[in-house]
C-alpha cells in the first residue's frame, strides 16, 4: 500500500519550501508519496565513474544529475546544462551550466536544507569526474565510452597523463570539451551515469570510501541517500532515499522518499510486487490476466538469436549454420506467438531509435537480410537441405548428435522455440531439446563455452543502433564473434560527425553480421515495465536498466 509522508515530515518540508519557494504540493497532483522497489542485488558502489551493475546504476540515476538526461525515445533534454554550442569543425563543445543545481549533504540529518549543507554544482565538478574516469587508479570500465575526447586514447595507452584529458573549466559555470575527432554520439554519452559530476573536496574527504556507504556519498540529483543497510547473511537489506529539496525548484520532485529493497534473486522481486510491497516490476513476461489493472509499458528492445559455440566443429560448420538459418519458417509464426514476441530478420530490434524514429522504419529488416548470393535469408527448405548436405559431406558425417538449446530463465516461454526446432527436425532429422538455466549460470556457461547452441538476448547499453552493433566487435563479446570488416565499420560509425551520414553504414553492418550466420535472429522480444495500480510516470530506460522516480506519481 502506498505510504503518505508523515505529518511531521510534511511540516519540515513546508518550512524548507519557504527557503526554496514554490515547492508545496497537494495529494491531487500524485505527489508526496513514498515509492518502493524490490531490486535484485546489492549496489556494488554508488560511484558513477566506477559502478556498472544494474542496482548501482538505478540508485545513481536517482542520486545524480548530469549535463543531460535522456528519455526512452533517445531524446536529450538539459540537466545541469543550461545551454551549449558546438564549433564548426565539431571538435569543441562549450557548456553554460545552471546556477540552481546544488550538491546536498544532510549533515545534521534533519531533512531540511540548512545553511552549509548545500552548494552549487560547478564546471570543476565535471572536470574532476572525467579526470577520475581516465585516472588508472579508478579502474573505470567507462573509459572507452569517451574515446573521442582529446588525449583519451593516449591516456589509455599510457603515453599521456590522465589530467591531460580534454575537459576544462573556464569558470564555475563554463565547461569545455575538446575532441580528437567529431562524434555524433558525444552528446548522448554525456547523459550516461558515468558522466555525472564529482565534487573533488567531498571525494577526498571520504578517504577512499566514496560511494561505498551512506556517509560517503553526496547528491546533486532528485534524491539523497539517508540509509544504506546490507547484511549478506540477512534479508532486510535496503537503500532508503529522501527527496533532495535543494533541487526541487528547477524540476519538481514528486515522491518524498524511495525504499529500494535489496532482494537476492528475480523470483523474490516478483513476489514483492505480487504482495504489493514493490511499486514496479521489470519483466520479460506480461501476464495479462494477473496484471489487467496495472499500468504497463512495453519496450521492443531485444533481438533473440541463435548462437553456436565456435569451438564446436560440427554445428559451427558454416554450411550447417546456413542450413539452420534457412530452415526456420518465420512466416509460420504468424498467429502463433504471444504479444511479447515477433519474428525477427534483422539484428537491431524495433525499439532502438534513430533520428527520433524506430530504426527499423528507416532500414527494413528484409533489406538487411539479403545474403551475399542475393537471396533473402529466410525459410528456404531446398536451400537449407542443400547447405546441410554440403556441410555433412565436408565433415564426412551421416548425422549430427542430438543437443539442447541453452536458454536463460525468465526470458521467454520456451514452448515457442519448438516452432524452430520442429522445423529443423523435419528437414535435417536431428532432435534439439531445450535447457533452461538461471541467468547467472547461463552467462557463465556462455563465457566458459559450456554449450553447443543457445538463445542469446541481444540489446544495447544505450538507445542507438551502434550500441547493438558494438556487441559484435572483436574482443568485446562473449559469443566468439569476430569480423575485421565490421570492426572498421563500427569505428567509422563512432567517428561520424552527423548521424544522417550513417544510415547506409548501419545497414551494411547488419548485413555483415547476418551473412556470417554466427547470430541467427529468430524473435524480437519485448520487455515490460509493470507499475502497481495507481502508479504512473516511473521512467524506465530499457537499455541502461535504470528506473527513475523523480516524476513518479500515485493516484488513489
């Protein structure tokens, strides 16, 4: 049940609103409620320049504000940035910062914004943050996100000092980025969690504890951490956050507090939502009967494809891979799939945006799936059998051993895979079963190459086609895929000064992957944000997996 903020706390908020005028609310707006969320796993760190796990990223997204924010359509809006300009050569970005975004640290723990507990975010905070990203002692996993910044590659190579990174402050409110080459994706990268500011004085005052406990973190976002409790042997673990009143004036913060309950696994998260102890659930499955009264948002952000262990000499034979691809009758899926699945022919799912449209509207998947021989990579039983026989002749085999497809639990209803395996059994005579395992075990087995064939969920870390394509870059994936031509194309796409110039290159990249037959797309898969009855405007980013509660509302 939704909890209304206490009368005492409301009085404190009212007194604080005298200082920051105009923040008083009434319940009719859906504001002044506490929201609960059962998240899986304890945050590893609340240090934006270091953290990468989903739980950490969700807390960080509500704790910090960067230069920009991004909605689920990939559209940027100002965060700390008030305005910016780009030089004609695309190599210099100058930002003017807002004067009303504040760091807040509740020293006396009275919830009010008292003198000495808040101070403005400055350009120097961003300079320090980017120096930390490239400081080898930080061990940041986010350095490659910002390769276009001046001296980034030299710093990573060890031939330049991390403080030479091309980020500088000409004043408290003016920030400058210098790039080594133009990059159309640079502004979007500044909306990522790793690009959040870091106050140097506070950082050093934590004496190496920054982001590791509730006393060693400061907020410049919508909420601040009041308490973070975690006992690895206990079950009552949580992160409790309260509204950051210092930052309520510019962009209204609707909830008064957040309870992030830390669960050990996904099943516990589902149970909490079912019991009404969590206000939102992220799920691959939408039970229409069970959730008929819930507010549900759907995101088509995954492509499920068949991958084959590159160390398997039989199934990984190119002719056998081709046979498998041409042996899937996707047209027969029509009318047989649940709402969360649709037949897939391309690599990039329809939920990925490009130039404010679905990427698939601009580049047809059927065009992407044209083979080097000029045929569409689609159901062709004669061609499938021909490739199968060629592969068997080359390997001097009469038949292939029966195997099981590895699938992560809670991803999909595996009954639909029988539409694929039955077609293969009819054409090729071998039986392929299905093995569902826990998500952690699944990814460990993929990494260890402890499988023959698997269904692999492919998506991006952010809303852009290149984020999906980067999963196929040599040396940066767990599926053993490598193609030097694709690597060169991805490098070109990263360095584009204008996204309009990339539309054909994205299509070319998809065709390269499809024609290698190492990832055979089968389904586009939906993911769901399921909000409890009465809840609204809890924003979910299906690519970063973050939930944002700043504008969350509850209507009785």
